[in-house]
C-alpha cells in the first residue's frame, strides 16, 4: 500500500509571508467554525519561531480579533524552550506579546519552560490528559497544530538525531537538544499525527531543499518533519515562493 494513500496533503504557495498569513488565517477560521459546530470548542496548538509572527499579528488586528470567537478557542503550545516566559526565546512570550495581549482569548495553557524540564513535561502531559479526557494509551486530538520547519528538518522540538523522534507512548517529553545545547519541551509525533490538521508554515529560499524532501511522501522518512503524517487528518503546507522555488 502506498504511504501517501491515506494522507490528505495540500500545498499553498504564496508570494510573501503576508499572503501566507492571510491564507493561514482563513484556513484557521474554517477549521474553527467546523470544530465549534461539532464539538463546541476549537483546540489549537501554537508554534514558535519567527515564521508565525505575521499570522499572529494579522489575527491580533481589529478585523480578525472581532471575527474569531475567541471565547471558544483553547490555545496550547506544540513546544517550548526551557526558559522563563519573559525570556526573548520563549515561544509563549512571543505569542503573548504579538497575539494574546491583543485579543479577548480566555483559555490558553502554556508549557512552563522555567520549571524543571522533567516535571514540566509531565505536568503538561497530565493537563492534556485531563483536558481531553483521555483513557490510558490515548493521545489528544487537536483540531489544529501549527508547525514550522527548520533547515535541519526539525519541527516542533523534534530534532534529527535525537531520541524524541522515536517516542511512541508519551504525549509531552523533555529532551536535551545537542545541536542547540539547550533543553526543550515538545509534543510527540503520536500527538502530531493524531491531529485533525497539521499546518506547516515555511519561508525562505534557504528552506527549499529541506521542504522538497519533506514533501516527498513516497520517500522513506528520515527527517522529523517527514514523519508528520496525520492518520485521520489533513496535512497543510503554506509556503512562500522562496521556499518553494529556491
């Protein structure tokens, strides 16, 4: 059986990050409407890095801030650096300054990067088990998970050459990333692949080679991003012309 047969992949190529943000915002709005109509809430896991900044700023603008039903949106994080919320490297801190402080969002739950990594990962995992009412062995099913793509093929904080990519049972893990000389917290692959949608946003011609590799669903996966293949969900890539064309 073909590896790609059960994967619903769509690729959107846009001129620049602003156009990408528009596409992503409209896609999130559609996902949000469907989720709320069926389940009453929209669960979204945010990503870090610079790529989602235009999207966050767009959603924080007056038009989108009023368009989305923020009181029914529940925000989580896909990964976090092990730093405090006021550190410039904090994924939560970036989202707080660019998005959360500008919209009437009520429900958001950050990974506590300032805590002991082992305890922080377990605490976030236990919280997700409670929020999603999981039975033993089950994984949360997010409505959408935002993801980025590193030049090394990493996504969330799942890095090539690290053991986190092999985790099959945990929901959230801590790991020391040797290439970054830093501890990270991250959702695991089983969680990503259980989502209703995983939405990658990728910019820059320096990402062209790794993007081409990630989009080849017929190839044997080697890089972390290649292993993101939602079993019962959509795989959406929103990229700029630089990443698409090199």
